[in-house]
């Protein structure tokens, strides 16, 4: 290989090494983010499993009378483009989409590990 070709190759690989080092930093940030996301997911899941129906429904499965006033105020808290967690589908979809996203991420990661 000619000296200029060698230099070009070494410089190209140096650039790639710097990019991989930057990628490694982003991977660390993603890992940290995923831990935070896990905590949020687990908290929401526990709420769904342990408290959600008890807050909204009486022992007969009917909506609690007192909840209607609370829900009027709650609706003001929901960001535009989102749905209330008082709708069971909203919670279920968020929790399930989280799981499916992690499965897709895991598939991607498995393919990347050599």
C-alpha cells in the first residue's frame, strides 16, 4: 500500500474509533435512560395492578360517585394528544407498547453482539 493510502486508511479508522467512542457514551446514556424508564414502568404497572380499579370503581364494579368531580379536574391535567389513565385501554396500551418496544430493542441488540 502506498504511503498516502496507508495514511488515508489510518485516518479513516481513527475517525471511526472516535465515533465508536462517542457511540459508547451514548450507549451508557441509553442504559441509564432505560433504568429510569424501567422505574417509571414498574411504578405505573404496580398502580394498574394494585390501585387503579379501587380508585375508580366500587365493590360492584360501578364508577364511584365521588370520582366524577375528581375526573373533571383530572381532564384538565392531561396533555393534548394523550388520553386519561382512567381509561383502562390507555394504561394497558402504554404498558404493552413499552414491553413490545423493549422486545424490539432486545432483538436489535442481540444481532449487534458478535
